[in-house]
């Protein structure tokens, strides 16, 4: 649900439904892939460290997506 909201919010005006659909279609398979990766990371480096790494990666990816989506609107 949060992916759909974010996709709609970051989509160009008039394309909110398409933005939500693309975000959801991307988020669902990525959730499964990242879960598998997180399980492997927990086994190798532990839950706390793998969680910190995951949070850093997701934060950086989110900031990048927002920066790219809003760059054309601001400039």
C-alpha cells in the first residue's frame, strides 16, 4: 500500500494511477528478493548488523528515487 501511495505521489500530474501501478508491480517481487537476501545476511553477520545495512541501503535508494522524481519538477 505504501508503494502505491509513493508511486502516485511521485508520478507526473495526471499519471498518478500509472505511477501507483508501477510502484506496486515493482515492490511485490522486490519484497521477496530482499527477504531472501536479508535471511542470508542474518546468517552471515547477524540480525542487528544486517538490519543496519538494510536500513542504510533502503534509505539511500529512497532518497535517490525521490531526488530523480522531483529533479525535473524543481529545475
